[in-house]
C-alpha cells in the first residue's frame, strides 16, 4: 500500500469517528440482535401444552395422567372434553388426549383418542413423535417391564450443542456484511454529494488507492464493532469459541474486505442514499436467508444449495463456523478459504472497474 493510500486511510477514519450517531446505531442493532437470541436460548427447551379429558375413574387412568404430568417435555392440563376442545381450536393447547371409560386393565390394549389442529402441521411433525415416545415409556412403567435395550450416547467431537453457539459465527458474518455494504456504499454517495470525489479527481490518487484506503478505514471500525459483539457473546451468554481466535479474526478481516468492496460497487451504481438502500437490500437479504446464517445450507432444498454456496457470504459463514464450533484450523477449512479468496478478487476487480471519477465532474 502506498503512502497516499495510508494518508487517505487516516483521513477517512477521522471522518467515520465524527459521526457518533451512526457509530452508536451500527453497534446497537447487532447487540440487541444478540441479546434477543441469547434470551431465547436461555429459556431452555419449550414444553408442549397437552390437554387430558379423563373419562375413566380407575387408578390406572389416574396413574397415567400423573406419569405424563411429570414429564418435563409436556405441560398437562386436565378438564372436560368440550372445554379442552375449545382451547385446542383457540390454540391454547397443542394436543388433546381423551382417555375412555374402559381404560382400567393394563393387560388389554385401549384406544386413546388424540385430537390435533391440522393447521399446526409443522409443530405436529415434532410433537407427535415425542408424544409417542413418552407414551411408550409410560406403558413400560405401568406394566413394570424393562426396555429391551438402552441407548448409550457418546459424543465423538467437542462441538457446541446450544443454538446460540451455532448462531454466533453467522451473526458475526451477517453483521460485517451489513456494516460493510451499508457503510462503504453510503460513504461513496456522501462523498460524491459533498464534492470530495471531485476534489480527489484532480490529485494523483488512483481508484485502487482510494478503494484500498476507504476499505482499510472501514475495516478498523468494523473489527472494533465485531470485537464488542464477540465479547458480549463470550462474557454474557457464555459462548465458547473452540478454535483459534486469531484465525477467527483473520477470516473476519477477509470477509470484511469482500463486503467493503461490494459496498463500494453499490455506492458506484447508486446515485442517491435511497438508491444505496434499495440496491444494498438486493445484495444483503438473499444472503441473509440463503448463506447458512440461521441454519445449515445442507438443510435447504437440493436445487437451492448450489446457488446458496456460490454467494459471497456462504464461505465466510462456513469458515467462521468451522473455527468457532468445530475448532478447525485454516488449512482444515480450505474449501471455505478458497471461496473467500475468489470473492476477494472478484469484489475488488468489480469495485475498481465500476468506480469512475468522470461521473463526478460532469
């Protein structure tokens, strides 16, 4: 990097730090996002509300209801069938079990009717298998029989089990993308509006030097914001980073460079601040949902996966997740690093080609 680019970097950094309001809100949103997700995570597993209409007066039926009530996965509510059906239709409970009057003999099979709301089919696909497993366990207890086998689960990898641990690398990647694209894009439009680019046009500064300087200045502030976000996750929400912190920051730096250059492209294409917002959303939102920020790409439909993996945010997320969750080194995540390197070249070439001083002096 030339002396002119370093001098420009210092100049741009001073401009960024003067905008206290922008600095506050650009850090405020990721912290609120992290806090909300951390709160949801700390609430623990959700319980399923189950209503039971017991038409039997036998001790076996009472023991059945009591045994199901002690299961931590369910929150049992008893009452008459008509009332519980109304609550099921209103969404106050998820399932309704109706125990028939003849439920009294442990040696004879009895039908227990289960009422469900078919509109909640996504929840039912999770709740019903859990309920079947719980009922089988209750049956063994009531018949005083031992299961044929027990599962002995052993973890072969020290990888995180909490959702927020899985989510942290995605949040870091999404935050650096949003800050970088919005920041550098708005900067270009603002410098064009204030005539700063017009003044720089008559200097010996080259477009590559200008882009490198503004990217480096934005990189410094982006790293500061992500450091605060990472500290909150580690200290407040007890998130554990399994891999090397230096490797994590190295990937963050490379990812920031990609999206700063893409933000520069957005600022070069747009002519107003409203245009930057519109074009930036076209770049940001597809990657927010398709790049594995909230759930793995392999869970998406097979048709979508190749397109999702080709997005610039995807290799950044996969690399950060490999380091943070799996404790991998840079050589072990080489596919993701290769994707990051390719996008650095593509984004920088696009930024330098799309940028033109002539648009400023017309």
